[in-house]
C-alpha cells in the first residue's frame, strides 16, 4: 500500500471504505496519525457520504488530559487484500485520520525526502 507526503508534511494513504460488508467502497484519503491508537477518525460529512450509522458514544482521553464523549460507528475497509471491520470516531475536522490499530503488525515507512509513504 503506497501513499504520499503532501506539502504540509502529512503522511497520506488512500483507503477504500463502506458502511457494510460487500457494499460499494468509496475512496478516502487518510492522514496517518501515530498518536491515535484507534482505527479511524472521520469527519461527519464523510460519515454521511458513506452512510455510516451511529453506533454508540464512548469516552476518550485527549492528549491534553481532557475526557470527552465521542460518537462512534463502524465501517468496512479494504485492507491489505482483505476486508477489515473497524471502529470510526466522528469529528468535525478536515482530514480523516488512520490510527495505529490499523497499522499493528505492519511496517510503515515515511520518506520525507522522496515524499513517499509505504505500508506492508
């Protein structure tokens, strides 16, 4: 799986996600966030486009120590030749984030000089 480093030094990958197993997948460009140990954080506008249903509310501790409640749902991601079901946290941000849960057991290489990203 290959991606790019953009002009703002963000490591980006294109993934394909759907609301349910076997549904038509849509491309999403995600920003790799190694400080996030979950699956995906996706802006609400993209959650609506994908047709994801709200699953539950969960508490999370932010980097600054604040405890917040977050809306969650699930989606199915095409991931290294298979389909992977993962938790999605809704937010109002600009970029979807991909966390370390999806990178566990993988090798991630970000080459800022060549502006390339690879995961295997």
